[in-house]
């Protein structure tokens, strides 16, 4: 497996990086590195792609991704593993077992959270309901109102995690379903405005829950030629979100994008292709005592 490493310093008050630690005359123990590992659009790809696809032959798949996750987590227990949705649909594993099988394997691989993509509705609300018990991690969504469906109360709008005293808040934004998914599949699910919801969630996590890092799991798509809301648009409208982990458009980025938010501060936006071909990694470096974020390092692990 090749590791293609992209470095992006988005910190305040630091000018150098040495072995992932800001060069401020302080010891490594004075810092906490929180690693965010992420995938998107796995589409039930458990095994590597077969030789029927020459471009991806022998690459990708959750089985190989899980090995990388274990190696990173062994080195740094302050690691969160996140997914930006569309884990369902795409291989016979989904055709035979529905979403339950991929959620079981993601649980075994150590995922901490995912969000809902449009393909999570492919077997209707019942199919998603049947798969949920296999997910030993929260499936977070903030902007679908399931109150008038069988999924009422099944999805947390946010979740917080603690890593060596650093508090990370995560919320989830899904794409508008009308025109993309059959109404028979999403039933009485109500779509809530994605930008308005993101502003509500990030303010709550930053100000009320006092999170040191705010992460959005987005299935909006990276960008569009028209005015459709995307990760790039969302990032520019926010004020407290530090990282947007994206999906839906199957985008491979040579390096994460840095977008200035409403306050002029940087938001990292990353997407890890699809099918487990890439594992994204963003390392956020915090000063241990003050919990002030100093910098961020971005890496992508590209399977080969």
C-alpha cells in the first residue's frame, strides 16, 4: 500500500512542523494528536475489486481498510474512525444481506460513527431499520426528520467523543432526497435545510457542549456547477465547523480543500474517493493543557 502524504498547516500561532508536532520549544508530551480517519461511499465493497475492473483490480475494500485502521489506532489511541454515508448498495453482499452485513463489518473494523447516504434508503425505511442493530456505532443525522416514520428516534443528531481530554463533536448532514430517491423508499421523512441545520448543530456543539473540535459528516457532495448546496458551500457558511468529511460525489482529492468560513477561519474539506480505495486521515494537534488547536496534518492512504 502506498501512502501519499499531504501536509497542510492550518494552525494559529505555529510556523513549523517536525514529526507532526509544532516546533514551539515544547516536548511531544505537551501535545495531543487526534487522528480522524474517514471513508465514504463504501457501497458494500468488502473485498478488493476484481479483475473485471482493470482500473481498480485488487484495490479497495473494507477488509484492507480495516488493517490500516488497526495499525494507525495501535500507534495512536486518540483516533476516531468516521464514514460519510452510502455504505449500502453496490455488491452482492448488499443484494443478499441488505445493510446489516456491512454495518457488522464496520463495527468489527472499529468505526466510531457514520451518517446516512441516499443509498441507505434503497431497501426502504424497513431495510434501514433492519440493519441498524448491527451497527455498534451511532448513525448520525441532523437534518432528516423521521418523526412520522418507523425510524423515529433511531438516529442521534450529534455525538461527542473524548480523546485524552480533547472533546470532539460530530453532526451529520444528508442530501435532499426528493428527486434523488423514490418517495416510496423514504416515506414521510422530512428534509430540513442543510445550511440552517449545520449552523444550529455547530453552534450547539461549540458553545453548549464546549467541543474543542467540530466535525461534519456530510453526504451533500463536494461541489456542483449550479447552486445546489455542497460541502464547499456549506464550509463557507459555517462559523465553528473545523472539518467536513464528505461523500456522495465519489471525489478523489489530491489534497484536502481549505475553505474560509464566515469568520475568515479555515475549514478543511476532504473526501476519500469510494469503495474503500482511499482512507482519509486528518491529524489535529492540540496543546495538552490549554486544549488549543495548533495545527492540522492531512494524509491519504491510497491502496495499491
